[in-house]
């Protein structure tokens, strides 16, 4: 090459990674973005785009960078990126129970919603504890996330203060209640209690019971019970809320049926609304011990429309929520706010309605 000639850095002219003479591999995390850029013969900005906006990098350069990153073990320095842009690409999501199929679907909706934006969902599980939620919120806010997604609205006073002071979008999902200062995506759980109560009232039932497990931290179930109580009172009827003495939902459903079987025939409820399908399953499995049949002896219904509900004998009537759609809409809302550069905006509410799925268990024989 003649003196003074500058070598081309066009990635398409560089030799394949496999043919280069390799230097001793450094420990993962010790390579920098500048190292990767130098090896690939591109700018550091191009490497950054590979991670944050890969569609803006040509296919050949993306493949070459992929091979180099695999070889070097390079990991982007998220802290450095945040300091440079004053913005994190993380979205914190604080879940009440990540082991639940319902919340798993909620998370999948969020994840799918963010997938095309290069935003990363970071989860925290609180197991229904408001104090654990407060710690998670405090930790996430310290990372200056793009947004926070929560699954409850009854935060501790300190957590509420942290959220009110935040400069990024806060979205409360799963439930919807009035007069909240944050965005909400979900449905009013009290309306679930109303929907199921009206289903039995329309069939002529006047003695309807609502069954809960011993879990005061599950405040959404309490909201469904409140909807039931209000509907019974509006109908001029006595509300009957039964609280099991255990937290396990299957056992709580079984205990509800045990108590029902001991009541005089004239005093037994004509219908029982369970706080969850899992409690309803426990009731169905326990009923044969007492020789009880649904709905001949009592009509029953649950909430959640778990996969097993349609496979029981009798099939369990339930209210079907749409957790995936809720998660997806929450992600879409955050992306819209981000595109409009509105960190703080007038709180909005998006209702994702539930659906009553009527099956054999609740068809009263009048």
C-alpha cells in the first residue's frame, strides 16, 4: 500500500472473524464498545445502534458484530449508556405473583409489546406484600427506568410518594379504581362480583354466598367481594361473605363445601361465588365426600377461567379476564408516551373488559 494511504474500514471488505489471528481472550466484561468497534472496523455509534436500533444497521454488519460479540463476550455497559443519554431502556414491572398463570400472561403481553422497541422488561415479585412492592419501586426508580408498571393501587404511603415524584410514566395494571393519579389499564374487579351476582339473581336465586380464602393481602379478591355485597344490597337481599380459615385456595374451596354440607337445607345458599377458579376446583373435588352435586344442590362459579375450569365435571362457570391484552396495552401506552416525549401526562384509563363464561355448574334448577 502506498505511503499515506488509509485502509478502508468498510466491514464488507474485512476478513471473516474466523480467519483472523486471535489474541488471548479477555475475561467477559473487560472488552469495551471501542474494542468491538475497532475489531469490526466500524464506529462505536454503529455498535451502539446494533443493540438499540438493529434495523438501522445493515445485515452484513449485524452478522459481523454478532460474531465478534460472541467471540469477545462483550456486554453493553448499561450504566454508561444511561449516563450518556440520561435515559434507561429498562421498564420495571412489579408483579404480585409471578408464579400465577394470570400474571405470566400479563408479563408476556408486556414483553411482546416492548419487543420491537429494544426495551428490556425487568421483573420484581412481591408475593402480594406491599412492603416488598415499596422496596422494588425504590430500587427501580434508582435506575431511572423508562417507566414503571405495577399490579396494585393500594401502595404504602412512602411508595405512593415515590411514585408521585417520579418523572417517568407510572402505569397501574390489572385493576381499575377511581381517582388514581396514574395511568390505569385493566378492569374494575368490583364489577366481576356484580356480574356473577347478577347472573344468579337473574335465575331467581335470593340466597347467594361469596367465598374467600384467608388472604387479606389479596385485595383484588376483596374488591370482587365488595361488588357482590353492593349488588345484593341493591337487590334488597342479605349479603353472605364466607371466609375460609386457610390460605391455600384448593383447601379453602373444600372447607367452604364442608360448611355448606353441615347447614340445614332451608338455610343453605342457592349459589356460591368463589373468589377464584382454584377455590371452585377445590369445591368440585370435595363435593363427592358429602354426596353433593352441582348445580342440583347449589350453583357455583369462579373467577379467572383457568384451563381446568372447562374440563371439570360439571364444567365451572367463570369470568374470563384478558391479562395478555392488559400487558400489551400497558406496553403500547408507554411506547406512545415515550414517542410523544411525555414523561408525565394527564392520567388515562383503558378498560379491558372481562367475559362471563356460563357453564353447567351455575345453571340453577328452578
